[in-house]
C-alpha cells in the first residue's frame, strides 16, 4: 500500500482544522488498522463500496487505490469534512462524495445503480452504531458484506456465543443474518485525538438465508427483545412482559423449550422456533 497517503494529522494541519468533540471525532492514524479494514472489505478491483462517515478521506484513498475499476462512495455529513473530501479526492474518477446521513442513506439505490450487491465499511459513530448496523441489516438484500469499526464492548456483545453474559439481543439479531468475525483491534493510541475506549473492527458477511427459518423478521425481533428485556428473569417471565400468559405457556410447550431457562442460553435456532410458536398460537 502506498506510503504517499497523508494521515489525519497532516490533513487537519493542511486544512486548518481540529477534531470536534461535538461530532465525536477521533481520526484513525494507524496504517495497520487501515490495512486491516481495506483487506477485509475489498474482494476485487471492481468492487463498489459505500464508506460510512468518510471523514478526512484517509480510508477512502486507500479503498479507491484497491478498486480502480470499481467505485467508492464516500458518505459524510459534517461540513468541514466534506470540504476536505472534495479538495483531496474529488479529482478521482472512482470516488463519489455524497453529503448524506448514514442513518437515512439509500444503500439500495447504489446497488441498483451498480446492478449488483455492494459492500459497506466505515468507522461508525459509537453512540448510533447499533442503529446503523440494524439499518444496514434491513438493506441486506443489497449488501454482500459490512466491515465496520465499533466500540470493543459492543463488538464483544455482537460476536458473543450463547451462555455468556455478553450474549444478548444484538448477538442474536445480527448473527441470524450474517456470519460475523473479528478483523482487527484498535487501541486508543491508534487515533488522534485518542478516545477513552478500545475499538474493534468486525466483518458481517450477509448469509444467503437466515441461520434458522425466520418467516417474520419483525416478530423474531420482538420475541428476542422480550427475552432479553429483563435478563434476571426466566424466559417465561420475561416473555410475559410482552405476551399473554397463556400464549407464553402454549408457545413454550409447542417449541419444547424450558421456560425456566434464561434468554441468554437460547441459540438463534431456538429463538426462531420460539418465534414460530408464538406466531402460530397468537394467530390461532
């Protein structure tokens, strides 16, 4: 990878800018982490990649180098960052700069424009990382894989298996639709300014079909959230906060699940079976 790319500190000085606390800006300055993100994101030279929160464009530059016959779409909404992106990257034929919010951006339209699935990557704002991930999950028919940097604590929850404390609703809901792996870890000193938390880059490869049969994704999400809504309670009691007592009892019997278990012990397949039972009995 070219050593000619300026890092974030150089670009900030060049444009007379500083990181803004109000925007939660912490700029990645680690070549090791940048390389890990690019390697995990790019499959071939014709890839189309939507980069969420492109910031100063340091990752954008590296992605663009690797997809000379593809396209990198830099999604950014902070005005000063957009100024830098345009000044540094607007001349590149395979880079498009889109002033937009990652939460409302139309990822499906990019896939339609390409005529094939796209990839998504980026350093997600920690305070809305889960919302963006679920937004991307809603667009999964248009996405091949997602490579994102998030707070380590959240990453640990997402990759957690059943039976441990970190396992929760986000583990189930993302894991049901994607094969998830850890790409690279990032320490505070890999950023400028250094944040107070450690970060992790994860990759979500969208599965061609859910890990278990899920006929109604909304119902699946509702059951999963109900099961984890009161973690200290048994599965039976937690579900009764959302569903009638008789529905819960019948659904547990129908699915063959022990109501005295806790939600954190159920596999994705068991949640799918439970959801199917709840739906059947609720609509009977």
